[in-house]
């Protein structure tokens, strides 16, 4: 792509040449492109969603007084003027030099090809585009809340993904994305005062400067030059994003495996102080992710102040940067984690947001806990369990198989995707053991990087590593509203011994870890395998005596076993002392003699 930005009216013109390879067994007669900026127009689907969803994103609405004097939330998109909207207009579309028929429908461009693309063959698409950067409402836009002039995410005509499920030409309604990998070669012409940060490797750094130049190099621009043309190469990515501002500070820090970590932030004392402290911490976070998941495969990553919160893009993130160090560290840690799950594995985040947001939340919480050193928490996921329980109790939960665009409200979407998705892995530690989950993440990454994995793929990775059967786990947790609820039904004397009876109250099955504390200060654990798993979990506490009992079949609601001690010797019995099983009613998980 070659694009020229007019910073006075926030409009840009570009040309795109795309060589498309049909790796499928299908003959393609059409292709589809995303035109994301068109969402920022009055009457768009994104605008309509703001009118009808019960809890609209606060960044996308203004609070105004209605006719009755009460406060109402007004869509910010609804009020955009013609020079404030976003648009992307496509002209001169050709396939291998021949004109092709195009039709725009909201944020989607439908192209009827001049000739079909046969399996295992290539075709070259060329087009011209005119765009306008909208007032910053959601993610992309101009002049965000912290004064960043250009946040250029989802800004160009982007080919939709075609895979074994068919086309994924989803309209843009403010949720997430799915994309096609390619090698991007992008030239951006803009006024020379602007510093650009974004995806890819800058090819002419010693001619551009702006903090990219090699040490000792003095960059001299032609006297009459008003603009610079920045040339970026981004290999094997499914997105290209950039941001530009006249007041960016730009630091480069060497990360693990010789990766250059770039930091772009407003050059003010307070902001600079926090971002300087952030830099060595993100080196540690990247090292942690490399160890937990797999090696980051590129040689650059950029943390860029911009956008409206925090959002992951190829080889970079746009994130707000005026807050506290703790706040920007949390955002940066989360967004960097997306590189592994959204930009290297790249599951379909529109259809399965929990696979990206949830897994990223899991490693984010793990990484932030690791940074605490000696103050690490035994269970850093406690808050996630509490948030999930609140969603269940609200009655507003929808299955995780719900398309990201079609949740009734934003809060249930967020908890389901970020929190319940994270619990998929932290609870899996309870089901198959932490060492097996650690090995599963690495196996999953190595087997499915650059392959767009589906939910079945993470399940199969866990099965291959552990040997357990986990179809029940994937089905109940992600495709239903079934909940986990086990309880201690009865503890009774039995001829000098004690019979403990448990009951399954919720629909979702689980293996059971149970701890017994005795009045003499000793304790032991019991493990009840789940019959349908055909698996015995390794003892999570090898220094504690553990008895493996007979398995528990799901259809049997009650389960009894005997302890070789009198009831009077028992102080406390606890189901799941780890707290990693998401039992929605905790009160009946403990029997205690007071």
C-alpha cells in the first residue's frame, strides 16, 4: 500500500495491490473486504447498536438530558458531522488488470470477480481508496482523549478471512476481528513533524530519524521537504496499524531474543516518568510469555499511546498512557499477551472471543503475579472467579458459543470472554494439573501458530499432553450455561469410621479434590476421578498423603466413601481447597466442627 495523509482535514488517499493465494479446495467467485471506518457514520450498525443495547460503552455515548429532564445516553456517532465521520471509498478495483464489480454494504465491500480463482492459484487485486479519519469514538480515530492526533487502526480496505468454515465477512459493530495473514509493504507520506509508531520494520530509519536512527547518526532532511515517506515491512501478519503525533517521545529498549521494544508516548514529565519505569518491566513480561507460551517470532514490538483504552494489533498496541504506572502496566501486559493468542495463533475472535481475551487474561494475571516476587499470591485468579459468580447470579449469562456481536449486553460479553475464558485455563489446572496445563499451552502454540485454531484444537492439545478425555469440559463450559455445584451432603459415624457423602447439584461434572483436616493437626487429601475423563490427576501436593478413590459417574448424583477415623477426630472437610474449581455455591463445600 502507498498512502498520503492530509493532516489538515484528516483525509488520506491510497493505492493497494494485493496478491491473493487461494489455498482452499474451493473455487472463489467473490471476495469480501472490511471497510471499518464506515462504522463511524450516523445510521451505521455500530450507531444502531448504541441506541438499543442496555449498557452502551461509556466511551461511545454522551450523557444528555432527555425530553422528560432525565439523563439519557446519546450515541456519539449519531452526532458526527460530515467532516467528523469516518469513511473508506473504493474505486478502480481490478483483478489481474480487468475491472471487477463491487458493492458496498455498510462496512463490507463485496467483489464479484472478473474470473474465478481456482484452488491453489493466485490473483492480483488492485484498488484506489479515499479515507477520512473519524473523530475518535472507538479504537481508531483522530484527537483522542489524551491528545494523540492519529490512531490509525483498521484504516485500510482489509481482505476478509476465508477458511474451512467459509467467508468471515462480519460487519464492524465495535467488537473484535479476524484476518488473513500476509506480507505487508506499506509507504506512508505525512508532514515531517509527525512521529509514526506501528506495525512492521521501518526500512529507511537513518533517513527518517524520529528516534529510529542508529546511534551517532545525524538525520538531515532536504530544506524544502514538507513531508516524509515512511516505508514499513511487516512480514506474516494479519493486520497493519500505525499512530502519529507531533509530540511523541520515542524510546527503544532491547528485549529478549534481540527484539526491539519501542515506546511512543506524550513527551510530558509525568507521562514520561511512568513510561520510563514501564520499559524494563515489559522486557520481563515478554521474557515470561516466551517461557510460558513460546518464542515471540518477530524482532519488533511497539507500545504506543493512542486509541481509547488498550487494543492489540500486529506487532504493536494502542493504549492510553496518562494514568498510573500500575494501570498502564496492566494494560501493556494484557495487550502484549494478545500477540501470542490473537496475532500468532489468531483464533477467530469474533466467533470465539474467549479463546483470545480469556487466554490473554490468564497469562496477564500470571505475569503480573510473577512480577510481585516474594509477594506472589497462591491463587492470582481469585477476582476472576468472583466476577464469574456474579455473572451467573445475575441471570444474564449467555453461552460462550455466542458470537461476540450478539450478546445482549456488554458486561456479560466482557465477563464471558475475558473472565470465564481465563477460568477455562485456571480451572483446567484443577482438572488435569498445572504442569499439564503449562505443557498444553506450549503444545497448543507450537502446533497451531499461524493456523487460526478453533476451540477443539485447545481441547485436543490438552488431551494429547495429559491423556485425559476432555470433550465434556469443552462442551459444558463453553457451549452451555451448565454450572458446577458440588456439596458435602452428610458426614456420619460408621462403626468407628466416618462415611462422607457428597452430592452433585449442578449439571456440569468435575473430578473432586477433597481435603480432611484432623483435630490432631494432621491432614490428608482424597481424589475422586471423573469416570468420563478416564484419567487420574497427578498429586498437586506430593508432600501430602493422597488417597485415590473409585471414580464418580456423572449420572450418580451422590457419592460416598469412608475415612478410617472416627468423626470426632475430624475438624474440617473441604471440597477443592485450591479454589480453582468454579463451584457457584461455596457454602456447601465445607463441613466444619466448631
